[in-house]
């Protein structure tokens, strides 16, 4: 049977030679003067005797909200908020320094060893255990964001000591993930920085626990996506991606498990073919998971990074993730789910552009272009434009309306620009562009939508100009198509903006950015 935190502290303090004085004289009242004298002693003399008293007072402060519980006995009593704040600040800022002094942790850091390998560890261990247990109890009972932020910021230097105790390090990780998932931006970032320090400091088994915790916390907090929650979800995704780059070997094992889990969900949904089974895939959690892993692979399998350091261990995961994402697009081809299809396409286009892996997305792009939702004459509507960034499924009231059709057209043109813009320097661009040009011209002939036709006509012109540009460059090539190294190196020193299509896309992005800024200002 495990001891509760109060028992642990009591035993730790007993080992450290601390008596429960209050049994005889009652608890001593902590004052600011007393705290200042302790602070001076531990800073100047690094006194363990005074540190023991300070930790007794800190234990009382951490349990200040448990005063009604008569089963807990404390040597000191904190009655003032000012004294409480002063005592907590002194402990957080200086206690770790005393431990560092006696354990000589600077020598341990150079060897990447934890403090429990130091010669004097057995002497200091009870004090470390008491301090950490009180600290965790304090952290669990904090609710004010500013106080939480301060405590998290100051406890980062205590992480090597936390990792010496398995139970306490797991509890600390749990608290960090809770704050990371639910706190405000400042608290989220402080929590993340501590998790990152845990990952860089901890032994490998605990690193895997941290990565799994990060991913599962992200999944739990992205169930609903609105304009208000999306920035927080994006922040969590960016933080999570950063942590997965610290230890790529452990990241591979974790990513493999969770990408496989996505594939199993998709397979079950395809096998059962019911509305309920589709919902297990067509939801925000699943889509955000795809975006999470595509960003991880795009970041650490980047073609420039691979060219400099050689093949990345995460590269084999690109194929299964692409297969899962394409399977999601094909699962329900109904026009109501086109917003979800666009989310998947954007993820794959980003992954393809960063990694240099060719992903054949043209069939899925042009299936939207040839859909009845784009081809048929739309109904007039006074609905406001649909925000595709926070929708996976179009409401029924939007179907077959001009508002929805205009939104689809805008997204469709953007996807075409992104996809073919990422291929504009490819030696195979002329051949890749032929099916697109044929499909678009065929659509323009049959379509009566002048707005779409005008945009597509410009796009076709840029495709053809870019094809001619690449063909001109190919005239000077002296290698055959089976020379893969030379094919990859084709125009590697050129910028996309130097090509007709790349320059056009760059100008379109600038216009959109300016329009966005004007809207935000107004």
C-alpha cells in the first residue's frame, strides 16, 4: 500500500533529523523576518541545518489549505498571505542552489548524470524528497495563472532532482500536461518548456512516457475546433512537434504506434461502412492527428535536413501516413465533406513540399472540380461565407448555394496553386502539368461560371509558361532520367519565385496578405 504525500514528507523530514516540535510547544508562526534570516543563511553559508527548518515551513505553506485536516501535523504555521508568498519565492529560488552546492551537480551535468549518482546523495536525499513532495502538493492546489506561471518557471531547475524519484517525476509530468492542455498561453508555454527539459534530461524509458503524454494531451484538447480554440490548438501542435525532434529514435517508436492506430480506425470504418463508423474518422481529433504527424514528418524529414545529415529515421513513416490521409479523403466523397478533404489535401501538400516526396494528389483535386457542387447552377443565398478552417462538414443550409460554391472555388484554386507551385522546379513539371491543363480546359468549355473560368484560365496560362520554362532548362541537361541523383539536383540552386508559376503564386499571396491586414485593421 502506497503512502500519501503527507506520510512521505513526514518520513523524509524524520530521516533528515527534524523533530515535530509542535507536539510539545505547538506550531511556530512563520514571519517575514524569520524567512529573511533563513534566506541569508542558505545563500551565504549553504547551511543544511537551516535548510531543514525552511523545508518544514515550506511544507506547512504547501498544505496551508489543508489546515482543517487535523491528521496533518506541522512544525510551523503560515498565517499571512505576504509571508506565504515570500516563503514560496525563497524556496523556489534558492533551495535547488543549496542542493547543487552540496552534491556538486556541475560535474554531474558534464557527464549527463542525475544528482542521485553524487557521493553525498544519501545525506541530502531526504531533504530533496521532502522539498519535491511539498512542491508537487503546492502545484496541485494552485489556481491563479500568475502564480502557476511563476512556480512552473522556477521549478525547471529542479527537474534533475525530480527525475531521481519515479513516482514524483510521473506526478510532475501529469501536472505539467494538465496545465499545458488547459492553461492560458503563458502557462502553456511555461509547462511546455518544463516538459522539453524533462525530455532532454530524462532516461529513455521516461522520454517515451513524455512523448505519449504530449500527444495524448493534444488529442484530448482538440475535440472541438472554433475560431477561438484554433490558435490554442495550433500552439499545442507546434510545441508537440518541437518535442518530437529531441530524440528521433524514441519519436519513431511513438509515431509508429499512433499512425498505426489511425490506420486501424480507418480500416474499421471502411469495413463497417455505417454512419457511426464514419464518425470515428470524420471528426476533428482524427484530422488534427493527421495534421500533427504530417507536421512532425515535414519538419524532421525536410529535404534540406536529409541532404545535410543523410536519411532520417522517420522517413519510412511518410508512406503509411500518406496512405491513411488519402484513405480518409476517399472514405466519403460527398460534397458536404469537401472542407474535410481540403484539410487533408493541405496537410499532404505541405508534407510533399517540405520532404520532396512526390504525392499524386491531382485525382483528388480534380474530383472536386468535376463534382456537381461546382458544375451545377447555384441557388442564391444570404448566408455568410463558410470558414473552411473551422469546418469539416458543410451545414445542409449551405449545400448547392452560391456562398458555398464560391468558397469551394476559392479553396480549390488555392490548393491547385499550392500543389503545382510546390512542383514548379521539378524536372518533370511539363509532364505533370499536361493532365491538369487538359482537365481545366475541358472544365472551362462546359462551365458557365465566369468567375471560376477566369481564375482557371490564368492558372492554365501559368502552367503552360512554367512548362516551357522547364523545357528550356532541360535542353542543357546531359544526364538520363534514370540518374536519380542528378534529377533531384535539377535547379536545386534556383528559387521557385524565378519560375513563371512561382512568381505568380508569390504575387497572389502578397495580395491576399494585404487584404487580410486591411480586414483586420478595419
